[in-house]
C-alpha cells in the first residue's frame, strides 16, 4: 500500500517533468533523464508514510522532524552537539530476543522498553539511545525457539562499554529503562563499574513491569488470575506488548495456565533452573490478552516512571538508593 502511494507520487512527479520538457521541445530521452537528475534532492526524497512507518518500527517512535527528534542515533551529525546540550538525560532501553510463548513475538521486551522510552522522552527532553536487543536469557527461556542469548559475563562488559560511550558523548545522567529480567544483574554490575570510573556520571535503572505491583494491577481489575496477570509471556506483558506491536500479538494462541503459586508472605527471592521440560515458555491466561488493557498498563507504568524521573532530577546530589 505504501509502496503504491510512493510509486504514484514518483510517477506524477516524472510525468510533470516530462510534460514541461515536452512543452519546451526537449523530448529526447537524454534530456528527460538529465532533467530528472537535476531535480533538487528534496523533491526526490521519499518522505511518505512508508518511511515514517519504517522509522517507527526501527526505533519505536515516529520522527517528529529533526528539531523534535529525540532519537540520538537519528540526529544529523552537525546537530548532535546541540541535541546533547538540550537533553536533560539519556535513556538507554534494554530488551531481549526471547521466546514469549505462542501469543507474542521474541521482540516483546525490546518493544516495551523502546515504546515506553519514546513516551517518556518528550516530557523530559531526553535523548533516546538505540535499544540493546541481544541480551542474556535465563536458563529456563534460553533453550526455546525464538531465543538468542548472550552470556552474562559478556553482556556485563558490553553494557559497560555502552554506558562509557554514552557518558563520553557528554551525558552525565543516564536512565536505563529495562524490559527484561535477564538484564538486571549484568546492568547493575556494569553501572557499579562505570559509576566508580566516571565520577561525574549518575545512573538510574528501572524495569518497567516492576512499577506495576500485584496490588496495583489487581485494583485495575484487568485479569482474573490471582497474581495480576504477571509472569513471563503472561497476559499483563503481552497486553502491554500489543500497544507497540499490535500485529505481533494474538490472544489465546495457547491454553490458559493456572497462576504460579508463591509463598504466602512472599519476600523477594531469585530462582533459576534450566530443566523445565513441562513448562511451555509462558505464564497465565493468554485468552485475557488485550491491547486496551495494555494501554491502561503502559499508561500507568509511564506515569510511575515519570514520577521516579522527576524525583531523580530534583534530588541530584543524593547518592545511592535514596
Ligand atoms: Zn519479557
């Protein structure tokens, strides 16, 4: 569809040129082609919905023109200095390439981190860096088709270098917006390392789904399972992913599963086990996935992250975990 619109535009343009040449009596093929080459570059720039769409799918946000473009990697070279000076902080989205069950795509985590980053950026005039796609998958998802995993030690060093590069560009404050649990340990280690090296730098790490406590999600009454639809590849995550990748999420593509049973007074703990032969790679009731629910969840998470960022910016001199 986009291609046709673009093609039609180009045909109309060349037809007008040909007509003008014909009127002037210069109808030779060479004359026509040289006229076409002489067109200003801007006239031939393909600036249709198709390119806007391509920008959107590659980066998670549409291009609002260069002056309003918050995507660091899309800023024209000569404008980078101004862009960095104007930005209050950098955002680094962390994703994964990981199987998310039969109802959603492997890019789920990347889409969520990038999509939420795009919503946060204009409010804070933040500079959004390209997301990190390939990361570490925990042992229980790494073996599934759809997963590509990087070893945690490699990832930690890779994260360190990316953080160093962002700081070296002139950003003193870096907000790491995480979409995937396997990134938490390597990124915390990387932040600790680079924060010790670069005294002027200030790093903040938050995982979007952790803004949605079980209590908070239960109050929204979106899902019927007792854990608020949480869990890897579950209805909370997949409904949220549908906001940014509507064509890659389909509700109910696998049987509904009972919620994971946790200890009564659950305190935080970490459990990992590779042999999960009886687990299908997702959690909860896939029949309850919906984009409308996802909009509510993403909206809530974005507001909570905004509050955190405002607090961060106001409390610059305070150290550590407040
Ligand atoms: Zn995920």
